[in-house]
C-alpha cells in the first residue's frame, strides 16, 4: 500500500496539470499494468472523492474540480517511515540494482508496524530530506553472493584491485560482515594473503567465487569493536594517540560531534579546543585534518605531524607554480 499512496498522489498531480494523461501514460510513468492504473483511478474517484472524468476528445483524464484537496487517509507508522526516510534513502540508489531490494525492505518494515496515524498528503512530501551522495555502482549478484558467504561462512576467492598500491592481487577471504560507509559498501573478513582482518571495497573486487566449504569463525572475534577502533573506517597495525588543536572557528564544529569512542575534548579559554583520540591509521586522519586547513594543528604523534607538514609543503609548492593547463 505504501507505494500506491505515493503513486496516486502523483497521478492526481499529473491530471490536475490539464494535460489529459491516459492509462498508457500512467503505465509508462509508474511501470504498472493497465488494470493497476484503472484501479488507482477508481480509488481516486471513490475513496479520495476526486471528480475525475475521461475526456474522449482529448483521450485522457481531467479533474472537474482540480482545487479540491485530497482528504486525510490512514497510514501505519511504517508507511510514514517509508514515505519519508525510506523514500529519501531510496533516492540515493534509484536506478541501481539495489532499488528493488530496498523497496522490499521498506515494505516489510511497514508490515511490522500496524499502529494507525492520520497524515495529510502534502505532509509526506518534505518531512525529511537526505543529501544524496554519489553512489558507486556495484554488482547486485556480488552483493548477494558475499552476503550469503557471510551468513553461511563460505570462503571466497577474489581478485582485488588495491587503490593505494595500484596492484591487483588474488586472495581468499573468510567474510564476516558487509558494512556501508559514506555510500560505499565493504566486506570485512580474514584475508589469507595478509593473515589478518581486512576490509575490502566491493566495487574494487574484479572477480569472486564462493567455495563449497565452511570456515570457522573465531570465538573471540568482535567485529563491532574492530570497526569502532578505526577513526572513520581504515585500520592499521599499531594504535596511536592523536592530538589535534583547532582554532576557535573550527572548534565550534568539532565540539558538535562525537568523532570517536575514545575521544577526549580539552577546551581552551580563547574558544579553541584540542581533540584527542586513539587510532591505528594515520593516513586517514591526515586527510581529515587537512580539510580544516590552517585552523587545525597536529600536536601528536610526531609521525602524523610530519605527514601533514610534508603534504602542505607539496601543496604550497604546486600553488607557487604556473598551472600546467
């Protein structure tokens, strides 16, 4: 029912534009069967009290009273969710192979939340808005295969392109979980090539094959703890304490968020602050610190301070030169 409520609201908008849309138009627009379109039109007439008539001369429908608003109708809490949060989340994946999967998931949420509420049609158009990000396309079959491998504890042979090194390698992974971060999907698993827990971006897996055998998940494995140990996403080998001093302007934004579970925030009398946290990957922190420009100064560790200094020197040298193009 969720998608129907949204569809009929759009159908009446099309009719009210005075362009005389017909059943064929609705079938193309909403990818529905003719009998579904006719049922929706009947629903608008009988249940939504819209004065819709078919005009033989124009070969389509028009509304005798286009200013008449749609009445309130019952939606479940789940349907409200689907028409707001769900609708906007879908906008990030519209046109990809994951759209039907997400639509199905939203419908299941609706089915599990039966409490009724009253909603105006206009209210469901802009309750919540997500800023859509650039979605990296991945194979739907790969996603489903890796998800099955995680569930059934099946080893997977992959050919993987490493963006940092530029190398393509063959390896076997024991996948534990699929995670999403900033519109990018990853699989977390034990890598037999590195003999360590690693994270692989799905869009960089060039080939994959599930093995017809099972692996044993270590009893002491704590994926949540491992994921939370990273500053944002990337991991390394040695945990280090990072301290970054922020000038007053950027400090206002820093103190608004919790950046890491281990963080400590030290306030200064001039409005500045110093953020301290533990992480394993300095390269990831380096990229984050650079987004704050001269407002951020790394105090520790010395290795990260050197990374930042070298990066800024290189950038300054390039800006002193004449652009090449």
